[in-house]
């Protein structure tokens, strides 16, 4: 339910804001702050507990301790405490961002953030939510704590049957409000380092590696071992990605409604599919372009595959086994290791994913991706000859993009600048146009100078 984020002094970004949309695009030159921005957005979206402050639940706890029951109007409660939720989240992000990035406090000494929660949407969704949560203990499964909220009602009832520690009561109340304010979604980040991580994820497993390292040293104190096991040496997005890779053997048992998009990726770009077993990840290339389970060549260990196959494992796996509507998929450089033709294909696939209900945040250096997105925006509107163009260039209706569903930002001169988008031209990404015009101009000058020299001779 985060709508907008404003930042100051985030890496090379001195100031700017991003309004999240179904598709949010970030472009900019190298070292302009795109990775910092992606990591910070990932932090704000994943750390939902940052927005909860225990003291606002004190009246609920006191009443539960006294009478064992408390009823409140959740609409009124969230409305009156909304600013507290936002300010609490902002304060905690600022306080813990250095841990999230796995660096020192002085790195973010002047960092500032404003988080805009979508109050209107949160309140609109309240009435339709239902909650029925009971905690029981003992052989007789005696109920000790319960929460009830019926559909089409704003009343929520907390019930405490037995005296319980304060931390337990606060944590149960907090979990209720987290489920009310925020949707249950995955936040999945594909880092630019994914090609190497997909190869070495087992070796990079922080906890296991640290344990083995310490076991070889006889002079290590137990406290030092504990600290290294608990605190990752990687930024949290990278640590989370490594943890995901080390769980793929269990996650592969799950199936999603997006399997067809995974198959589309496998067929259109990879010309094969992946297999996960106890030995790791292997790639099964198709004998031809037909997606047929019995039509594969011999499987290949992933370390022997092309860079494209190494790079796109996690996106294919996510779509087949993890994805669900309402998710946020954050992709750093989707164009990695792709031929220009496949950069266009990945743009179409990502728009199909957006149209199916998954929010995407992507940062890119690719003019091909942005220009293809512009085609998908322009083709969304009806005009004479549109159907012929769809057929000629093999565009499908589900890959076309509503202009209202897109936000685009340029990181330039230490600021986040919103780029203009319209249905006539798409995204006006002048940063790419300037480079292309400069290249065309230099090529023309070189060519004609050589021609003039030949004429003189």
C-alpha cells in the first residue's frame, strides 16, 4: 500500500521522489543511483513491521488485561493514527538502512525519507477484509487469544482468555494491523549480480560458509560466531536472493497461475527449460522451438550454459513457482546478456506480467526495451491500420500497455526526474535520444570526411 517515496541523500541521489505504478521504470547513466534506489524501494516494501509502533496499541492491551475483551472501529482507529504509521515507518527505515545495505551508519548520515501510504485505498479495503484468528495451547487446545472481524463491518474484536506476556499480546495485535494495512504479497528482487549468484549460490550461502570458516579456527569466541551467523556480509537484497536460491529445491513443489509466462520466456528467449534437483540447476535445450516435454536434447549443468541461460533462471523460476497477483517484482537491468531482438521480447513478456496483476519496478540502460515499451503504449489505443500492425509485427493484445499504468524516472544530475509519458509517443526518454543522435552525427562526420578525402585523391 506504499504509493510514493521521497528521498534525500541516497547515495548519489540528492533528492527526488518516485510514485509507484503497475510498471515503474528507472533509467540513468552508470553510478547515478539506480541500484541504491532499487534496494531502498525493496526495503520499504519488505519491512512492513517498520510501520508499527507498539505504544498506539497500549489502550487495547490495557483493556484486554482488565476485561479480556476489546472492540474498536478499525476505520476510525487507522484514520486517526495514519500519520503515526507513516512517520514510524520513515523513522525506522532511516534508522536501519545502514544495516540493510550492510555498511556503516555514516554512509547514510544525511539520508532522509518520506513514505506516502495510500490512505484512500487502505480505508476502502477495510470493509471487505475478514479476520478470524485464534491461538490455542495445551493438550486440550484451550483458546488463549482471538481476533474477529466480519466482512462488511468495521468492528474488530480482540479476546484474551488467559493472562499472557505483554510482548505476545503486542505482537498479535501488530500482526493484525499489518494484515489490514498491507497486502500479502511477495517482494522479489532480481539483482544485477544474478548471473554469478545463480552459479555460486551454494558457496555464497552466508550462514553455512561462516560456520565452516569458524569451525576451522580454534580461537574464535562463541559470540563472534553468533554475530557472523546472524548478520549478513551482503546487502539484504543480495542475502535474500542467495537464501531464495538455496530454497529452490523446496519451492519447486509450488505452482502458480503464471506458468504460461514462464513457458513463454523459456520458449521465446531461452529455447529450453530449467530443471532443479538435489544436484542443482540444469538446462534442457529444446530440439526445436516447440515446447514439448519429450522434445529435449541432453541436459546441461548451468555452469556450462550461455550467459543468457544463467541470467534468466530466477525469473523463469519465480513465474512458475512463486508469483502471485499483487506481488512486486524488482528487476535490475532486464537486458543483461540479451541480443537486441530478445530485449524487445523481454519487454513484451514483462508487460504481459504487469497486465496479469504483478507490479514491476525495473531499472534499465536499454534503449531497445524503452522503445519497445513505447510501441506497446502507442498500440494500446485504437487507430486506423492498428490491427494490421499488430499482425505484421506479431503483437498480442495482452502485451499492450495502458499509459496510465506506467511511471518513468530519469536519474540525472543527482536528482530523480519524472519523464513525460503520453499515448502518442510513449516515454520521452531524451537521455537515449541524445546518445543516439550523437552517435549518428559522429558516424556521418567520419563517413563524409573519408569520402571527401577520397575525392581529393
